[in-house]
C-alpha cells in the first residue's frame, strides 16, 4: 500500500511492509493499535531514500518535545528509522525528525549542509466494541393477555442460556404489544420484542487475562458467535411451527421477523471521527487534547475550558 499525496488523502498506509515515509510538504498521519509497535517512521521521503545521501544525521523529537535517542520505548536505527514500541494513548502526537545531509559540488568539492524536516502525526487506536440489537416479533391472542409478560420473561431466560458460556448476556430488553392490520388477514396482535446482545456478562475480564493487550478482538468474536446462535434459534422456531405442533401455540414466532443491527462503542478516552480520521473511520481513535470521552459513547466531547493537554482524556 502506498502513501498518497495530500490532495487525495492526508493519511498514510504502509509502502513497504512496515515503513512509513515522511513528506516535506505535509505531515503524515499514522495509526497504531494500542499495545503494538508502530511501523518504522522513515526520516526521508520515498524519493530521497532511493538516492545517495552523504553524512546523514537524524534528530527525532517526540510529542513532549524530548529527544528520542535516550528513550527506552523507542527503537532507533542508524539509518534514522524510528519505531515506537508498546504504543499507549499517551504516546500519541507529533513526531518530528530533522535530517541533515551534505551536498558536495562535483567541480569545487565544496561542501554545503542541508536540513529537511519531516512531521508524523501518530495516533493510538483500538477496535470498536460490538454489541447487537435484535428485533423479533410474536403473534399473540390479545394484548392484555397475562401470558405475554410470562412468555417474555421465559424467552429472555432461554436466550441468555444459549449464550451464557460465551460470557455474553441480554441487556436493554423490551416487549410491546401492538395491533397490526395485515392485508387479507384482518387485525392481529403482535409482541414487538427487542434486546441487545452484549459481550460483558460477569466474568468477561477473566477471558481477557489470557490476551491482556487487545481484548476487543476476543469480545467481538464472542458476541458475534452469540448473535449467530440467537439467529439460529429463531430460525428453528419457523421449522418447529411447521413440523412439530399439531395446534399452533397462542404465542408464536412471526416468520422471518428476526433482524439484527450492530452497535459500536469505544472505550473511555477514545472515539470515532470519520472526518478527522477518515482513514481509520471505523476505529476508535484516541481523543485529541481539548476533547474527552468519559464513557463508552463513540464520540469525543469538546471540553468547555480546554485545560486538557493530553491525548486520551476521560474527563476535562
């Protein structure tokens, strides 16, 4: 993948496997997943890296204005490439490098020193946490039926049982009864059921202790499996109604009424912004200084008095 000129995109992806080249004309944006190592930031543009460079010297400065040569968390090669290791929110910000090099006149052998500055904006990101909102309908005899409430409680228990081994559970469930006029069938009564499948049932942290660095991948995999099992359960209702009952039960599943949408949320200190971070639009990117996110919403809020100078703030 290549870094694309600013006119087309501000951001960068990788040119060679793990290298991001600078650009004199504009800053280059890089996204690094929390707890992983950044790609190598190269203190040259691609064209310069393919030429002969005489007496190159590199000076890297981090977001806090410190020289990076001394820092333990960086890997700095003798050819001026910088890798930031075990990336944390607080490491986000501007990384600038000055390249000094000599130009030697062929005829006079006179030496001149040239300086070029490269700026990289490096942001920590996490994957979004996923949950699924499920909608499903059941036909009932009438809306005032006591059995409706009991049925709903029973349904929640069954669904929770199906997914409990995945440390997922049902939250924000609701059941409303409506009269529905259906073409050529007259008036029916239906229960409109909705609930959210959430991957944070008690004990979920335990599962993460085996993978402390990136729990989102694990929780997202589990909640997707939970969603698939629930979908399978409702599909079986259709089969059961057609093949297993002599008389149709009072409350029964409305064929093909199962639908599901994904809901994303971000961890505190992170948010989504498809304008600022259009190359990482589905990522939860660390909140910029002057913004914060105290909860699992997907947006960083602006501080009224931006005292916050750090990335990833959870309060102002």
